[in-house]
C-alpha cells in the first residue's frame, strides 16, 4: 500500500466511486459481498488499491498545501519537480494563527516587526505524491494557493 486505506466513513462518502472501481474490476455487488465475507484478504487488497488510486488522483491535482500552528504558518507550492515553501513566524506572546482574530491581525499587519518571513525551495527527496501525502498526514491542508501567492507578493 502506497498511502493509507480510507476509513469506513471515508469509503461511505466515496461509495459511488468505489462502485465504479469495482465495476472496472468486473466485480458485481453480490460478488463483492461474497469476497468481503469469504476472502477478507482479497477485500482488503481491493480497498488498498482503490485508496491508492484515489489518493494519487487527489495528490496529482494538489498544487498548494497550508499548515497552521500557533505562531507559525508553513505554506507550500508544489510543482512537478520541486516544492517552494514560505514560513511565517509571528513573535507575539499568546499569538495563534489558527484563531480567526489573530489570523486577521496578521493579514492586516503583514509588515509588522514581529513577523518573520522565510522563503525556500527544494527538490523532492522521494516521489512527489508521497511527500505531499506526508505533509497532509502531519496536519497540512490542500488549498487553492491564494495565501501562498499573496504572501509571495509581500515578501518579494
């Protein structure tokens, strides 16, 4: 398995896509029920394959990831061969970028002396999608890139 198998709840959300996947494998509903009951290892392998296919599709289309923590924001632009990163650190006591009021303060005061910006770029150490998946597993969220592109204009 390349990534992580979907939870039961996630699979329920993707039930239509999973039905199409099973049909592409020429597995009918009654046969799937039989496989789940009598061949649990085969069922797990089918779920693993489906999960990997979906994750690959999602990650192939991922261009930006954001990760918020108390006083630090890490945002990534994920191109085909490398990843750009902007780190924002706010040096204020009790500040939390994940709180709406604090985040709005940051947006309104992006040139404040308490804010540090770092920018870097690196090539992927392993397969692109695996690195993106790792960022998501660590709390990153896929985004449309508005924040990255806006901050890039500020720091250049």
